């Protein structure tokens, strides 16, 4: 692989070349590639150690295996994982991650700023045109509707 070759978005780094060797042939090949590229042995060992210990996302988990997983193991999954029964995918397991509060606050602040510039009458007209109720329910009204609904369900 040419370390100076460019991809569509960025230049391929020496670390990328070592990573490719690691994925193709393992840790020894990656160390050999790092020596060829004159990368410090300590840096290469750090990279390879991280790559060896990085959690890999299973392509799928069987229902039987799902029963054996702890909450901590599920949260440690790097992303969405298919749950299979035989060959059929029956569900997706999506581990919840704690939101970055600073990013969340920034997004909410931006949404509020954008909302201030909207035309309420125009929005309501567009909603009506789509057949959507434009009523702006307050939190109190929503809670009232919820308690009424829960009371009805409780009677059944």
C-alpha cells in the first residue's frame, strides 16, 4: 500500500498502513510494517495493544446467548447488534449510552433559537394540510390525557 496515496476524503497515514497489516496478518506483521515505516516501536506497540483489546461488534447474538449477557456486557457493545433465532433476525439490541450533556445543551439551544424564527400560523396551516392536529398541548394537558387514558386501561 502506498502511504502517500490519497483517498476521497483524506491522506492515508502511516498508522493506517500499520492497521491494515494488523487486520490482514496480525500483530507481528504490523510490528514489521511499523519498523519498515520507521515508526517508534513504543508507538506501534501502543497502537497494536489497543487494536488487540478493542471490543469487536458481534455480527449477531443468538437468543440463547442473549440470556447469558449481563447489563454491563450489553452496555459495552459498540453498537446495534442483531438478535437471531436460527437464521432469522428477530430483534435489534441497541445499548443505551449516556448523552454528552454539553452537546445536548448546544443542540437544544440551537433548536430553541431556530424555533423563535418560525411563523406559527404558517406551521399550523402546513400541519392541517397534512391532516395533522396543530394543537399545541401544554404539559398539564398531556398529563391530564395520560391519567385519563391510564384510568380507562385500569378499568378494563
